[in-house]
C-alpha cells in the first residue's frame, strides 16, 4: 500500500512517511492508492469483538506491515484504554430507529480523541525506531489543542507547543490544555486572536530553519492517520446494528470533513451504508455545495457550535478526488480556482456525490430549539454540535426504516454556553474531570510576534 496526493504531482509515500509528512508537496492531501476491501465474512466475524480488536482489523491494511502486528495491537489497545467507557464509543438508542454514537468518552470529551490518542502513539513509535525527535506545533481555538496535548503527553520523542489566543478560549477549554503538566507539553497564550496564532504556526511550517533540522509535524485533520482511526467507529457501530446483513445511515456534524470522509472510506471498504447526512452550522459551505452547487468561501460566522466554525473544509478535497475519478489535474484546477473566486463542481462529479451524501444546515436559534426538543423527547442533553446532527438526521434522511446513527461529537459539559442558553442549568463534568477548575495550570504568555514564538519553541524543545 502506497499513498498518493490528490493533486497528482507529489511522490507516493509509505504509511510511515505519510504519517510524518502531513500535507503533500504539491499542496494536496494523501490518500491510499487502493482502498482495501472488508468482505462480507470479515464484517460478519466482527460481531461481538472488542473495539480495540475491530480497530486493529480495520486499520491493519493501511499500516501495511510497517508496524508489526503485535506492536500495533499494543498501540491500539493502549490508545483506547484511555476512554472512560468500556465500549469506547457506545451507541445510545434515542427512538425506534435513531441512534447516537457517543464519541466523547475520551480524555478531552470530544471525538478528536479517537484519532489523536492513536496518532500520538504511532508518531512516537516511528520516531523511536528512527532515533529522531520531532516538534508538534498547532494553533487552537478549542478542541483540537487539548486532544493533541492529551494524545502526546506520554510520547518520549515528541514535544508539543499549542498556541491559543490569550483570554479568548473558554475556561474549561483552556484548563483542559494548561493543566497537563508533562515535561513535553508547552501551552502558549498569544496576545492576539486565533488567526494571529494560526498565521505563526503556518509561517513556522513554511520555514523551519529555527529548529535546526528537527522535524516539525502537523497533527491537524489532514494527517491520514486521523482519517484511518475514524474509519473504525463507522464499522464498529454498523456491525453492532447488524451489518453486513443490514444497512445503516450516518449523520455527521461536519466542518473540515475529516470525520464524514472516514465514513465514506468505510463504505468504500464494503460497509453497507445507505446514506451519509452532512450536518453543518451556519458555516455551510458543505451544504451549499451539495444542495446548490455553490462551492465558494463565505465570511466566518461565530456560532454556538464553535468547533464547526470554518470557511473552507480542508478534507473535502479528498472526496473531490474520488468524485473526479482520481483525476489529480482536475482537482488541482478546481481548487486553485476556488482559492480566488466562487466556483462550482462539474455535473458528473456532483451527481456522484449526491448518490451517497445529503446535507442540512442548522442556525444558532435552531440549535437551541433542538437541544430543548431532543431533551423533551429523549431525556438527553445534546451538545450544540450534536444538535445540528440530530436535526439534520430527521430532516434529510431518505428512508425511515433504515437505522440512522448520529455521531455525538462532544460531551455537553464542554459546551455549557449553548446548554444554558437553551434553558438548562448546565451539565456537570464527568467524575474524572470534576476537579478541573482547581488543578494547577501552566502556560506562557507571549506577544503575537513570530520571532518570540519561534525562540520559545527552539529554547524549550528537549
Ligand atoms: C472537530 C469537530 C467537529 C467537526 O469535525 P470535522 O472532522 O472537522 O468535520 C464537529 N464537532 C466537534 C465537537 C468537533 O470538535
């Protein structure tokens, strides 16, 4: 198995290289050259297996023997032992045919833990083998930073620097990052906004001279290993509901499209999926593209579901590559045009997408209404991201007899603002986190100056 770029001009890479590389040198994203098949019998044999065992079986072909089976099994077991629920990602039945897949039982209470608990360990394994060290840099306005820190805190060969805008993330989100006191974890509060922090991270990737040759690694959702890890819960949940003998549909609260793209890969591997429903908040580029063929950027809107606030869905490029018949030149031309002006997909690729995907967009007022309505009907308090999914599943499902699984991407305690606005007293943090507000914090405040940030990273990396 090799990995190729969606823009057709970068060299093909091994699994190890693709995990360490991030974006391709031609500006594209890496995808597997062939998608491995999960046959009917292999799926049937997964019934009743542990999540870690299903994870091992689903991911093993992508790892391509580059980590030996026993070691990889150990990595997978360790990654998912950090989850507080024995099922790792339990299904919760809401009504006769609508299920929630609870992806929020990891260390930071959001679905990004599923991928980042694994990615940190895989990176550490490859670096150890090579006798190298690496630095991770990222900017965060919330979820990704804490999940990356939790995924890397035990990694001997990695130092992680996460920049957040000073005084502009919620206290719970800041504390999830700053109370991790490991020697290799560095939180930097930038005296500026999220865009300032992100611009400094981008500039550091573009010119890595300040690190004297140490590798800089990205753990954002363009890293293939994150997609690979997410394929697993589509398979595990569908099997739990009767696949391969019965098809299911999925509804996915979406932003950068990494999560739902993983579902699409599961389908391409052989999982019987009738429909994917993409839920967006008011930042609705995915919905506009699918429903109206309006593939254009619009200004960022701050919503009650902040982890879905995006202008561009970076992983959508991976789906476009498939829709355009893996024509890297066509994808490159489309995305170069998209950078500068509103554009549209060609008819045939759009028709192909509409065979598998439906979409629905949910504004802030509706998010509050859905949190109340879902509670009234099911006694569940949904987080605002999951609320977009709950509504989209009901509005956009093609067939009420096929079970629909809505992905619950965050725990409601993490997004108390929306829950309180919806009229509830708030949701307590789970027991293993209930002293979060008393824990010791450690972070460094720096001006929004590239030279100051790079000097800090260069001095503190081990
Ligand atoms: C990141 C995130 C999303 C969006 O996932 P994508 O893979 O970017 O589409 C949705 N909900 C929550 C809570 C998130 O943290």
